[in-house]
C-alpha cells in the first residue's frame, strides 16, 4: 500500500523550526505527500520562504488565527484520502510514513485515528520516547538522532490524540474538523478524539515505529492560551484527563477495539464535582 497524505502544518513566526520540519519531510519520507502550510502572520520571513517553495501549498492569514481555524481553512486544498496534522517544531525520522501506511493496512477498519510517536528531550508523557538530542535548532543533534533511530522504536500504544495524527478525510468531515470553541487551540486535540469517539471510532493507535522528534511547544509558549481544560469539561461532562485515561487508555499497550466505558452514576457524579471544584479554584 503506497498511500500519500495531505500534511497540514500551521506555523506562526517560527521559520527555523518550520524549515527543519519541511527539510525532514523531504529527506525522510518514503512517499510523495501534499504539504499545506498555514502561515499565520509570517513577519519573520516565513511567508516569503514558503511562497518560494514550489512543493508547498501556502495559505496565509495576516494575523494569528490559531490551529483550530487554521486547520479548518486548509480543508478545501486537501487532495488525498488522509489528513496528517503536524506541528512546525517536529522533525520527521526516516520511514515515518511507511510505518503509518503499514498501520492503516493492518487496522482492520476504515475508522481510526493514528499517531506517530514523539521523541522529546525531557518530560514524563507515557506516549513519548524521552531522549535528548537538543531542545532548539541550534543545538539539534540531527546525525546522532538518525543513527539512534532504530533504538528509539517502542511498542504501539493506545490513545492516539497528540500530533502528528493521521485520520481519514471522511472522518474529519464527519465530525466537522477542529472545534473553534477551543481557539486558538489548547485541548482541541483531545476534543477531536472525543468527537471521533462519539461518532463510533474505537481504534486509537500510537505507532511506535513511526517517529518524530519534537522540540516542544515553541509556538504555544508565546500565544495567549485559551482555557481549554474548562471548555472540555463543560462540553463533555468529564475532564480531558478522565477521557484519555478511562476511554482511550492513553499510553497503555495498544489493543483494539477499545471497550466502551460506562461509569456508574455515583463515580461519575463524584468525578465531575471534583473537576468543577478544581477549575473554580483555579488550580
């Protein structure tokens, strides 16, 4: 199976990371993909740079509209059956796309969300591989990372939520893409997974052999963040943490289909009360 993807990359004045991201896609992809770059503002030279790249499709906003509006705007440009949403501060390792293609072949369903596995220099995310090859473009150890690629592969994990995520275009359209009430984007990722869950999807797979290096929140640290945690709770009646732990079994060994989670009325009431109380207190 040789399937091309439509890769959507929102960026906001982050040219050094964007260039590295695009270069990694060019060097390390096994297939030719459609790459759509949503340039927010672009006053750092990124607008001119993307405009001059013949293999990139440019969408531009004169101000930062965030990832929710930004990704949705890309919809009319998509020409393949699959969407990949990625951050601009990610470096794609060799064969990342072949490994996702293999996962599509073996999924046994046309309704799925897949995630590549992030390698991060630090942290405790159970879905990531923790290995330090630099935390910015200046100290990035590219050759050392490439040499270590095979040793960084991990088992597949449950709970696809964080980018890079891959899903069929049909599912994207079914749930209406990203939810703009989470603009500019905090907690829009688990919300997308929750919408897919409500539509009947039960295959949420992190592919341990499809790897990207993630420098970590190079844009989100600069933006005024929305209160996505609160929005998620008020929208779905449970916290994002509860959803990822109890429904998606985030970070556990991958199995499919995921079982439905039906909390009893008492635990549901207690859990929701605690979450509302925590948010009201501002913790």
